C-alpha cells in the first residue's frame, strides 16, 4: 500500500514538473487539430491585367522640355510573372545636334517584354525583366549660313528622311508601390486600384537605318541619342488595376 501511494505521489510530482516546464517555454499543451479540408487556402490569380501611363513624360511635355506620350498594357500571371506591351509617340528636338543647324525626329514606337515581379511586403514590389523595342520614324535636319558682311545672301538648306526604322533591347528593373486611397480601411477595393512605380532601363541598340550622308541619325523616338549607346533611362508611371 505504501509503495502504491509512493508511485502515485511520484507520478503527480512528475506531471507537475512537466506542466511547469511547458508553461515556462510557452508551449500550449492543449493543441486543437484543424481538419485538412477546413484549412483556408489562398489561391493566386491566374492573370491580373493592368494599364500603365507614363506621367513623367507627360509632365516634361507640359513643361515644354519635350513632346512625348507613352501608355502600356500588362498581364501578371500567378502574381509573379508578367508580360507587357507599351506604345508611345515622341517628337524630339535635341539641342546642339548640328553646329549652325538643327535636327528633329518624329515617330512612334512600341515595346514587348516580360519578367519576374515579387512582393517585398503588402504594398511594395520589385522586379527584373527584359523588353524588345521597335521605332518607326522620320527625321529632318538642316543648316544655315549667315553673311556677316551682308555682301552675300544668307544661305540655308534642309533635308528630310522618311521611313526610318530602329530596333533595340532593354534590361528592366521595376519598383512599384500601391497607393492607399482609404487608409482607414486597409481591405477596401479603393486601395487596390492604383500603383505608382519606376522603370530603370538600360537600352542597347541592335539596328537602325544608318545614313551615308554627312549627318547620321541622331535621336530615335523611344530609344534616345544614338551616340549614347547604351542608353540608361528612368520612367515614372501610374498603374491602374481594373479588376
């Protein structure tokens, strides 16, 4: 009888020590198991379309520095992989392109590309991708000679070259943040409509209609100055998520 009482006492003491240790380690001994069919699984959307608008180019155009406009359409697959197409128009008049003259190019361009986009947190994303660009444009250049003595008349001449083409590739780094229009309700649909972001681009020219005349193509719409190849660029954009 004494041995039985001693065994019971030891078991009670041992269980008390285990309980004290589990409490000190923050371990919950009463674990509730949730059936597998009741576990909520968050599914990633197959595709999410969105539209982009380059507000940086529009701001520069309104300020009178250049005449450009650009828009794009993107598809994000499984919230990670994206495909994008961009279309733009540019009228370029770079200064000091020709001494005692002028240069202007005008045309349209488009890009197609894709890449990988990952979430840094609930509001911010970063991505890496590549794109292929094509530009169809024309350019005009001319020069003028002013007679300092007035003995001879001033002289000027202009040349126009239509139907020019250029192609290039781009390496893209994307940084994007959601705009919270209704901070009081984090889950509001208004907080999922718009994003603002930035493209860091490195453009590498692969082909253009090189000219045999004294003045070669100087600036390509959508690409930039030929003499700067490769061309780094920064684009600021606003993204609209309709769905």
